C-alpha cells in the first residue's frame, strides 16, 4: 500500500527578508500529541458507554417481549 501514497513535500521555513520579528507558521503536526491522545481516549470511552447502554436497553426489551402475561 505504500506505493499508492503520495510523497509529501516538506518545506523548510525561509527567513523573512525584511528582518522583522514575524515568524512563519511551523510545518508539521497541526495538533499537540496530548490533545490527540486524550481526545481519542474520551471518544472511545463515550462509544463504549453508548454500546453498554444500548445493549442493556436491548436486553430489557427482549425480557419484556418474552415475559409471560
């Protein structure tokens, strides 16, 4: 699958010809790693909570449907 991937061209930051204090944006990861990891953990936890709640609700529906009058 690596042959299907486009090569990425990384540019090196160029110094400002005017010599002002402005800094060019950093090229690389757009978000810090801690934010990505904590977001992923939160997302997985939320999905598992939804799975457990939906499963419990489904089991209760089955018990109600099969209950003898």
